[in-house]
């Protein structure tokens, strides 16, 4: 029972007890609060707790229903914003929907972007299909293939689009700058802006005009990417440190197993992960077990991530021992090596193809070490 409890703390209960796992409700999200800022990541992520400072979140599906005191940095396949930040909003995804009224500026990237809430500052929007029905208090920079504008823009509107649907409430109080392939290609109704405030420019000028204005956006994207990398490293290191603090002897046995028998650990991890995924699909073939397939796939994902956490820690210890140092003692030293392993693994993971293979090997090796040690402990 102690083994099962410790394994559950590492999100490995689903891997070591595959059949009971579907009956359990598993939280697959990772959350961290540091310096007033909040960081969250997961597959299906719903954030309903207010954030004191800035919010950084990424997920397959990301739904935000609680406000943040600072800026919001969001990324996902589908992003829905129903609560406002205290600062600016940065969101990227395949489908981005903003329903909240924003007090400040917004920068949005996506294939499908919808702005239904008011924007208190400037709006920067880049999409294939875009719809703006919320009033913009500042200026707007919009690049889209298809655009529907049915809201007033208090400042200037700089626009590049192939097709535009002007709604009844569409209005531009400042200048309307259109980038077109051919003069007169996009008609502008008089109720949107009078002819004297409409300016047409050639599409070739768009990059030269807009490029300098996106410098801050690019810098922010770089900062967010670097911060996201560091957060992922901290999360992995924190989970590994928690495991070391809760069960130092058991984690040491797992580590020794992986370092002494890396090949067998890799093979055992592969078999365990294959069993989880395969069992899910076999159950699905019975039709009765079809509803359990998502639970088995989730269990496999959690098991793989837990293996990666342990594998990163083992990598850090392996590098430490490689330079002739003694085995680590104490939680602080082990935590430092966990951070080292997570950082190195994260850097290697950025390398195309090779990085993925290394991450997969770490995940399978860590998972296999747990499986081997658990089997040997039960046999004894």
C-alpha cells in the first residue's frame, strides 16, 4: 500500500494499477504560484481561481473564468477568455474567443479569432478568420483573410483583409488604412468612415509599415517562450524534489535501477506504456469498454510524464556522477540535481527529432525503473 501511495503522488498510480485507474478522477494539470504570478499547464484546463499578478497558462483546451491582477499570457488549441486581466491580454491558439470586457490592450493570434467583449486599449489581431463585435477604445491593427467588423473603433484602424463584412455598428472614428492588391478592391460604406478618412495602400507596403510596430510583440513572444521553458523546468524539478522529500529511499532505488540497468529499464517502460495503451484499445473493441478508452490514454500520458520527471532527475544525478562526484545526499543537493537534469533535458528537447527521441527515452527509462523495482520488491 505504501508503494501505491507514493506512486500516486508521482502521478503513476494509473500506470501501476491500470484497471482501477479509469474509476479515478485524475487532475492532469500542473500549477505553480511564484511571486504573485500564476503558471498552469494541462490538456483540458479550466482556470476559475483569481490570480494576484500575471497569469501564464497553456493547454489543449484553455477556459479562463477568473480574473488576473496583471497581464495574461495564454496559449492553446482552443482558448476562451471569459474574465478580464488587470493588464494586457496575449493569447494564441487555433480558435481564440474573448468574451470578457478588457480594460487594456489585447494581442491575439489564431486561425479563428472572435472578439465579443470590449477592448479598453489597442487591439492587435492576426488570423485567418476574424470577427470583432466588441467596441475598441483605442486603435486596431488587423490582418485577416476574412473579417467581420460590427463594432466601433475609437482610434485608427489599419487593416489587411481579402474579404470584409461591415456590420451595422461598424465605425472608425480615426483613420481607416486599407492594404489592397488593387485600388478599390475593398468598398467602405460611408457609415463606417467618410472617404476623406479612408486611405488605400499597396499590399507590398504592409510589411514595411507594420513590421516596426510589431517589435514589442516579438520581444514579448520571446520573453514568454523563455519564461515558459523555465516554468516547465521548475515544474519538473519541483515534482522530482517532492518525490525525493517524501520517499528518498524509494527514489534512490529507482535511480540506482535506471543507472545500473538502463537497457532493461527502457524496455520495461516501453512494455508498460504499450500495455496501458493497448489495453485501452482492446477494451474499446468490446464496445462495453469503449468509454474507458480516454481514461486509459490519460493514464498512459500521466505515466509517461511521471517517467519523464524521474528520468530528468536521474539524468541530473548521472551527469553529477559522471564527473567523479559522490552520490547526492540531502534534499537540497538532490533538488539541485533535479533542476540540472530538467534543464538539460529541456534544452535537448528543443532539438528537432533528436530532442523528441531523448525525451521519450528519459520517459520510458524512468517509468521502467519504477516498474522493475516494484516487480522485484513484490517478488521478494
